[in-house]
C-alpha cells in the first residue's frame, strides 16, 4: 500500500487545509491521495500549452508565472476505474464553479508525458504513456480580486496503473489570460455557448481584448462551414425591452470588432436577449456579458 505524505501550511483567511485551494472540489470516491502539499509560491508555472523541446529543454509552448497559495494533490486510482473518469469528475466540478478552460489537450497532442512528470510537475509517478494522458488548465474568478487557477493532469502508466495530479493556486494577480482556440472550438462543437472573457467597457460599448479577439477569430477562420451567433446579455437597470436593446448593441459592437479583424460579415449574426437567457449570471461581477454560439450550415 502506498503511504500518504502530507505537508500542511495554514494561510490566514484562505482555508486551504482539507480543501482544494478553498474551492469545494470533492475527491473521487475511488481515488487515494498519495501526496498532498500546501505552500506559498512566488514563481508557479501555469502551463498553457503542450510540452515542446527547445534547445534541449522541455517547456510548455505557453505559460504564465504566478504567485500565491498552492495546493497540490497526487491521486492513485483504484483498479476498475480509469484516470479519464477521475479527470472528467474533477473537471466537471471546476466548470460548475464557473471555471473557464484556458488550455486543454489529450494524448500525444500534450507532448511528452515524461516531460510533464519529471520536468513540470516533478512527480515521477505521473510518467506514463504519451497516448494515455489528459491535461486541463482553468481559471475561476472569485469576484473579490481573487482568482484560482486549477490544473488537472491524468495519465495511465505502462503497467496500467492510473494517476491524476490536481493543483490549485489562489492569487491576487489580475491577469487577462485568453482561452486557446482549441478550447473554444471544443466547447462550440459540443453545442455549448462560450462566454467571452476580456471585455473592456468604453462607456456602454464593449471591446474584446486583443488576445481574446485573436483566439476567437482563429476559431471562426478554421471552421469554414459554420456561422456564429454573437449574443448580448444584460441583467441591469430598466425594463426587459430596454435591456434587450442594450444587449443587442453589445453584440453588434463585438460583431463589428470581429469584422474589422477580417471575419466575413456573412458568417456573423448579432442578437440581444436582455435578461431572458441567464447563462453565467451570478458568476460575474458585471451584469453585462457576451456569449458566442456556433451553427453548422
């Protein structure tokens, strides 16, 4: 039986002990925590891309350095259950907490499992088969100048044993990280809407931050047979007719921005639904938001 190793440090007001970074993330019933640590870091590397080798060194294609309070857990999965099951179980919980996926990969698209295990996570047990790994990085905005970044990595080893790594770092850093084109594409292909982050407001007119806009433009360009609906939401002042009118203006402003970046106008439609489609209401501090939907012609 594997021995459980735990290191705990209590940080006032963060409630880390016994919780996944103060996020109510439940452990999978058939997963055993074999390593757990809680510590303060000033240089955490949040991987936002696959592992690649440059100048004989393995690094993520894109990463963000963070400082904050970190919780790390390594799970060994019971026989009869898979790493993918645990990965999906944890991922669903984070998304239900308002988590926005920033990057995701699976199989060989993630790069070398050896580099994830030994170079990035520094947990040897995570070294498994390149075609049996999954990774996701998510952002949870707490709405009080605090954010949590959640990392989930799952892998199956050559001996068929399954392991999962969960890391949660809570920080006061105010970052503007965009979701990768692959993440947006996957959400839209599932029939889900995608909430546009990075909205900057100039009066009552929204402008999508450059990195977010470029990521969305890439999605639209790659899906040549699809049309996209830009939908404005407004839960603020006034009656429903007024809210719908304002929300349509929001959607049209973003649609015009996308057109200015080279998107064909015939592939975009703007709609304003006011407060009739609540979407992510309650998870955002602003009463205004924009979602994107995809339709196949």
